[in-house]
């Protein structure tokens, strides 16, 4: 008899020492975890929804861009997308073609080809670049990135084909 | 009594001094700021939340009294999914159907968002009807809740308006012909019928003007109007309490 009471007492002492979790707080944790899971899944799908397919793949794809020669007569310029970057291709003479990034290094406007002055002009803050992309004047801190160009029969290939 | 207040004041001063500026800023602009932090001491958000969440519900209330709340829940779903669909939908007759197909097949979880908007619309109309039937059969429309019934009827009409204008937006065969039939109906009104039809369609036949009109009604005019009536509806419920017991 005495043994039994002793064990019961010990058990009670252990119960009081051990950190208790009440039924209510357990249920509260369950509700919290479920709503976190549900909310997280909802937010995940909404976040995925807001990024259209191909939003980032264009930059990654380094595919070569080809332009037929007839579309680019001597003295003209053409805007293309290369590696997802707005680029400009300028044909100055029969066998002379330049491909540059058209994104101004100042604040990201798209530069235009001024054929009379043979320079690239940014419409936003009047930065001027020469045919090789070097800064002539204006606020631009860096030259425009230039891309390799090759002639292939009756077309121009931009990029490492 | 005065001593006690003094002590509390001193304690508060100490806790204020212990706070760092960064923590103060974080609490001011975070949820904890709203509920426990410096914003709460100014706005009493916590008190208001507790008052609203712990408002007792009369014992006669059962599931039949939930249809209005379910309608509101579905309306919120419609608002959220509708705004999300606006990110991709293009309201022109050349692009509308293509953009809907794009949402359904190409956009991640687009099928889910569009499906939620579709099913939410149907369920919301069902729930609004059930809500109205419950109110009618329990006689809960009687004074002093008669203006609640009036705004409720406006909300029903607006909900059906949402359904009717939203139906055209995918610009597929079923929506085109359903709108043709639906806009023929006011044509039966004596004398002004043809003018009414032309007003809704923006011309003789369903075309780009109709789509633009329905889009504008669906995403701007109706949401603003329904928001106004919803606020009135809820304010009156809050003021007058739940009806019954019967």
C-alpha cells in the first residue's frame, strides 16, 4: 500500500516538474500551423502567378539573332533583342556592321542612331556614344556593351554562332 | 490609488527608455506595432479587435445565419482573384480570348486563379439567394431591419450584374451569344427598348464597344457601387444586431 502511494506521489511530482502543454494551446498550435500552411501555399501560388512564363528565361537564352541583309541597308540601324537585352544593329558600310546594347549605361533608356552625325544619342539625358559604344559626352559612366557580329551569306549573325 | 498610478507611470517610463530606436521603428511599421506596439497606444487596435472578435452571438444562431458571411467571404475571393486576373487579361476582341487561354494554360497557377473566380462567382450567387431566402422566411426583413432588406436587394442586383458583365469577358462563343440574348431582353421595353439595347451594347451589335463597356462596368463601376452598399449593409447589421429568436 505504502509503495503504491509513493509511486503515485513521485509521478505527480514529475508531472508538475515537466513543462505542461495544455490541450487548448496544443489545439491553438494545430490551428496556427494549418493556417500558416494554407496561407503559405496560397501566397506561393499567387507569387508564381504574378511572374509570367519566360519572365527570366529570355536573359538566360544566349541564342544568336540573325537578320537578312536586305532588312539592313547601308547606313541604317535596326533594333533587336539579343540575350533579352534591347540591342541595336548598325550597318555603316557594305561589310561593316556593329551590334551594341541599346540600353544607355546612365539610367537605362534606349539609345537611337543618329545617321547624320554617326553617333548614338540617348533621348533621356543626351548621352552620346560613338559607333563602337564609347562615351563621347553626357552623363553615361560606361561605354555600351558591344556584341560579336558575323556575315553569313545573305544574313548577319549577332552572337557567337 | 494615486500611488498605484504613479508606480504604473514609472514602469511605463522605464519600458519606454529601454526601447531602442530601431525597435521602435520596427514596431511602428509592423503588425506588432498595430496590435501591441506604439501604434496601438494611439489607435487602440487591440481593444477594437478584441471587442469585435469576442462579440457574443445569440444562442438561437445556427448555420442558416452564415449565408451572408459566406457571401462576403466569396466576394473577397472574387475581388482578390479578379485583381490577379487583371494582371494578364486584355479587353480587346482580338486578344481577350487569347489572353484567357494564356492565363488558363501558360501562367503558373492561372488555371487555379481563373477556376476560383469562376466557381466563386457561381457560388456567390447561390449563397446570396440562400441568404435572401433565410431572411425572407424568418421575417428578418421587418422593421427596424427594412432598410437592410432594401440594400440587400441592391446587392443582389449588383451581384447578378457582376455575373452578367463578367460572362462576356472571355469572349468565347457561349459568352458572345449569351450576351446577345441578354441584351435583347431590354429591347422588349415599350418605346425605349431599342435605345436601351443600343445603350448597353454601345451600338447595334455586340462588338468592341460592348466588351469595353462590360469590362469597365465589371472592374470599376460595379466594385465601387457594391462597396458602398456593402458598407451600409454591414453597418446596419452591426448597429441592429442579429435578428430573432423567432
